[in-house]
């Protein structure tokens, strides 16, 4: 098939585009820079057709919709749509003339989970602007499918990670290599007062796998949403224990009240931790397993192992 991937050079697209090309499809990639950010362009990318465009700039000057209407494709995968207004342009541009439309959402559209693992049929109660926008896009796409047959599928990734993209760390932040350094050396790591809060990672290649499966099993995927996450969530304490064990250590954890954690981590890092603590995501993959045959290759432990190996190889993490 002819497949258009919008934003195909990022965390997901770096793995998705080679999968599609190796699957025998004709792949067009819309991006500002014709180079994958998290993959080697020499592997599986030679047959990609590049469409160089700045989506935000063209949305502002009104040429984006015109560009989309001029494309002849069977499948559209939109990986970088963040507002309902952006999505309405996609609906207008492709209604009635494509076989399948796949949108990349987020588990932040779910909000904090009153029941775990969270299933896609549970109510959406997002608490962030980002989550609310993504939840509205999902609702608009489902309405379009039910009302006019617009062939939509929504994939909601967890915390996307990869070899060259550090995962949400065992403190719930993206504070670089600092916490890995501490866990490797046996230094004190500060966690929220209980440490049982959860994070739910997913490897970029497993998200790509789900997009590919949803396209291949179109009839099962139409009008549906799927959580793209690792087989299970992990607590912050469990993440610390695993990373420390890679270096033959037991983690030295100090549990402190949230009100004290900001002074220890700093405002930016604490903001990330607070958001992850409040959500404590834990999503189910049962629906994707049953309808799509989704089998994630990576657990959270596997994601940490791969990322830490990369940090060691590049010298960013020094032991």
C-alpha cells in the first residue's frame, strides 16, 4: 500500500518507517529534516520518499491542508498531531478517500487510573491540557468513524523510550544520567514518601509494531483505541532496584514527602515527578493482544538495560 507517515523521523517513526518499507509498502515521510533522529538512515530507509515540510508553519500560512489534499495514499499515520484543530484538518483532507487513518495519542488522555490495569473502555478523565487535547482528538475520531465511517484507529503509547531516547527514570524524571550514576555508585536516591507510584514505559519499536499490526488487521482496528505499553507497569522502587542490580548493588533509597522533594530535585525535575506520581499509569494490553496479536518485545527492565548500555558505550555514564 501507499502509506503516508507524518512526523516519521521521531521516537516512533524511526522504528516504524523501516518496518513498513521492509513490509513491502511504498512509504512517504513528511518531515522537516530527511533524516531519522533515533535510527541509522542506512538501515531500511533507502526507499523512503521524503516530503520536506514544516507542519506548523504550513498550518499557519494555510498551505498544509492543500498539501494533504494533493497526496494520493491508502493509509495515513499521524504521529505529531496535538490539537483538535490540527486533527480536523486531517479529517477534512482525507475523508472519503483513504483506507485507514491511524492517530498517535497518549495514555495521558486517560488521566489517573481509578482501576488498574486501565482498559481502553474505561472513562477518560485527563488532568493535563495535553491529555485533554488528546482525549478530544480521540473522541472526534471515534465520532467520525461512527457517524460517517471515517476509518480511524487510535494508538495510545505509554512513556516512549529507546536506545537513544532515555526512559522516564526511576525517580519519574528525565534528569539525564544523574540517577543512574547514583544507583550505580550506591549514592542516596530520593523518592516520594511511599515509592509505590508506577510508571508505564514502552519501547519505540513496540509502538511501531502496534501501528503495523493495526494496519494489517484493519477490520479489527477500525473505530478502536489501543494502549501501546510494556507488558506491565513498574513502581519507582522496583525501577531503582532493577537499575542498581545491573551494577551489583542494592539501591540506597530515602523516602521523603512530596513537599520536600522539590527542594531536592529542583523545580523542573520535580514537575515531571509530580505529574508521573499523580497519574501512576498502569494500562492493560489485553485488547491489543486479543484483536491485533500485539506482543511487546520489551519490558521496562529491557528498556532500562538497553538505554544504560548505550550510556555506557557513549561514555555519558561513567562508572
